[in-house]
C-alpha cells in the first residue's frame, strides 16, 4: 500500500499544512523551526512501528498557545476533537486480494484508503481517535459472496433479491436450513450488520496492511555498549531506551538472543556469530561510506568489571568497537563521529525491522538524516536511498542541507515554511503556522536556500550559468540560437550578445523551478525564450504574475512568428525545417518529405511533421545536423527566418542595458 498524500492540522506549529503529495522518496526542505519535524512526528503517530508511540496527546501536541481554549471548547461540546492527520493511501494488488477473493473483483469503487487520526475525545468513553474511508460496491459484493457460496439455487436467488440490505439477508439465512455454509455466511453477515460492510472489510482485510511508520532521528543512536542484564529487563518491561533499538538490531544480526549472550560459558560459536554480525554490518556501511574505507566493526561480550562505566559493573556487557586498519587502533562506536554513529545505528535498527516486519509495508520517516554528515557523505546517503531503499520502502526525510537535495530530482521536493516566524505582524490562522508547498513560486527566500544551494552545486558542475542567463527549454534551442547568431554576426546583422549564457533546463515544467531558484539571486540577470503552447500559458504567465521576472524578461517564440503557438523550429518555417529533417534522417526510416506532404491543422511545425511520419521526432538531431552542415546550409536559411531571430536577439540584447 502506498502513501499518496497527507495533510496535518492543529499539531504543534501546524494549523493546516495543506495537502501535499508523497512519492517514492520525498524530501521536506525548510529552514530550522519551520516545522519539518512536526510533520514527520504527526505522520508517525498514526501507525508507529513502536506501538506505544501511537496516538496524540492534547497537552503535548496541540498548539501550545491555544490548548486551554481547545480543551474547554471540546469539554463543553462547542467543537469536535480536532483531526490531526489525513493520510491518503492507494491499494496495490496484494492489498485488495483478500477482500476480492471473498466479495469479488468489483467490491472496490476505487483503490483508495483515507486514514484519519484525531485527538482523544474526553466526552467519549471509547476515546475514538481514528477513522477511515473506503468506497465499496455493497450490492455487487453481497451478490458475489452469495453466488460463490454453496447454497441452493432457490436460496441464493432469494438472498440476491435483498440487494444491499445485509439485515434482510441475515434474517433469511437464519430462517433457512442450517448447513456449514449458512453458518459461515451468518457469521459474516452478523459482523456486517453490527457495523457495516466498510468496517468489516477494513478490519478483516485492510487494517493489517496499512503501512507502519518508522521514525528515526539523532536520538536513536547506538552508544556502542550496553549491559546485557539491564537490556533484558528493559525488553521485558517494554521500557526500551532510544539507544536500545539499534543495539537490539545489532544483536539480531548475530542471530543470538540476549539470554545466550549473557551466558558466561559462551562458546566459539558465539564469537563467530558476533564477528559475522560485525562484518555484515561493516560491509553494508562501507558500501555507502566514502569517508574512510579502513574501518570495521568488532563486537565482543565480556563479564563486567569494577572499572566499567556506571550501570555496567555487574553481569555481562556487550561492546561494539570500530577498528581502523590504517591507524591500527580500536575505539568504541559511541566515540566516533556523530555522522558515522548515525549511519551504523540506522542500518542496525533497520536490519531488525526488516526481520521482525518481513512482508509488511514500512514507510521510513528520517529526520535530518544528514545532519552530522560531510557533504560527500550526504551524497553517499542519497545514493543509499536510491539504491537500497527505493522500491522497498517509501522514504520521507527532512533537511536544510543543499547536499541532501538531489537537484536532478526536483519532483521529490516539498518545501516546508512557517511565515509566522518570519514576521512580527499577526497573521490570520489560514496563513499562520507550518505549510507544505510544492510550487517554488510560493516559497520564501529562506525556504528556498537549500534548493538554491543544490541547484548551484549542480550548475557549478555543468557550467551552464553566467551573469546573464537566457533560459531555454532544451539543448536543441541552444544549438539553433548559437548557430543562427553566428550567421547573423557574419552578415553584419544583430546577433545574440555574448554576454548571454544560454541555459537549457530540460523542459517547460522545469522552467518555473529554475527561474524561481536563480531569480532570488539578485546579481543574476535572467530572461526566457520559450516554446509556447496554449496549455503552457499559465505556467509562462506565472513567471511575471508572481513577480519572479518582469514581463519584459519573458519571451516566447510565438512573439516573433505569425502563429498563436510556436517552438524554436517555427522560427525557421516548414520548408527549411524539412530540409534539416530530410538531411538528418535520409538513411533511416522515411523517404524525403515534401512541404505539400505535410498536412494537418497543428499550428506548430514539429507536430505537423510527426503527424505525417506517425512517430515522435528526436528534436536534437535536426539541430545537430544544422550545426554540422552550416557551411552548406547557411545560404538556404530563409531571409524571413533570419529576420525573426534578429528581432528576438534585439529584444534580448536590449534587456542587458536595463
């Protein structure tokens, strides 16, 4: 089952986060105190992997300044208990299988589940704190169940006539001849009539498949040592410390229970298992730990000594040491760098979770996972997410570090901000508190900083940005503009100024993000020259309507052509573009295309050609062909095409002086 979206309300710094989408890996970006941790905590308490962490406490969790008002309003029934989390899930095939086997393939109207979590109701003895929503086809479900039961034809036909009324079905079953099959159906319909079909299906088939949340932050750090007897007692009392969870994971890797570890007569087998567990965890860590490849974990169990740390002076102790082969020294795990300890601790606990919850859906909530890691180590961690976790678990993590933002996967980013901490002026509750936004145009400069850093790092590596950035959609735009600019320059006409750095961003859907991130850097001059289709109108207009760029900085090819829509290819016109297409693809699929062959009502050249060849066209190759053959093709470029490009360059160059 996949978490598709979530919303958090009336929790700590949050009044209403707004509904935000969740993907395979979701990154919550925002500055300190923005409320990123609160988002994870609220999700975690809906269905935590540590059952004792479930549920919400009004005193601890409700926005502190208003908790007394809230409690009074609920007490006197002036309002209902507040909903804290609304989580939207989508069924996978295995989640539907149980219900569909009993009630048929059409039982679900859709494959969606909504989980709703609330504060306790002090006026309700049951303190009902969770609800759910699923949409079912009741009548079809009952009909399938009856048809596929071992009943007489007359009884089955009679029961089906009761439609979606389970009470009538149950009453007739009770009056019919008692058989094993009727007893089975009576049990099912008794449970259904005591509540409804939705509750029955949820309790019988769905609830156990709702993903559990695993929350991990800096507090769940392995100390590298523990007293076995004390740990046994905490396990028995269900009073584990935060540091116990990764330690138990480490012990679990060895395949040894605590009682065996406390046995002072342990054998060579125990030592071998401990060594194997250390080696196994070391291999996992070193695969994604580029900072030091010369370390190995060594685990030992020894009787306590009087000089051991407090709480470890009696019984048996376990020690997790790190051996550095380069420096030939062993140190306790707890004394290593915090980033190193975090990585080891997470992998140890995660290995335990994999064993204990095998086959279950687990969503990982990682709070500032790269907090203590060097930039390169943070990149290693992102690589671990992609290579080891993606496809096995959904991951939601928080960060304010640019190195924990994958600039090639901006679709993963959700921006968390709290405008209330950025101003002294009172805000309406609809604007106050933590918000989660996807559109970077709605984000504040401080919230965008990690994204700016990530993008800046990527740009530094790709060298596509200069002091004056002309943003275009793709590399083919860059090639066309560069080659035509050279043609105009040789003819003594207005070419594109060399002060412009042409910056392809990979499509219209990435333009807003790119411009918004760079636009807040006031030292950069940014303009656009974009393809224009009717469906992209709002995206392009938002660039100036939301004050990211001024209107004069936003240009499209349609501004310089006669059509209502235009790509860069339309600047050349159909005839010359076909010359490029025919030249590039002459040895491949089609015979040369004549202008008269290309028909259709498409306003743009490329879709017209694609409609003729009944296939998509690689936009880059005709552009490359022009670059490679410009010596022979230059004379064929239509004069009106050169005029269009010249007008575009004149407008863009004029911006440099403003």
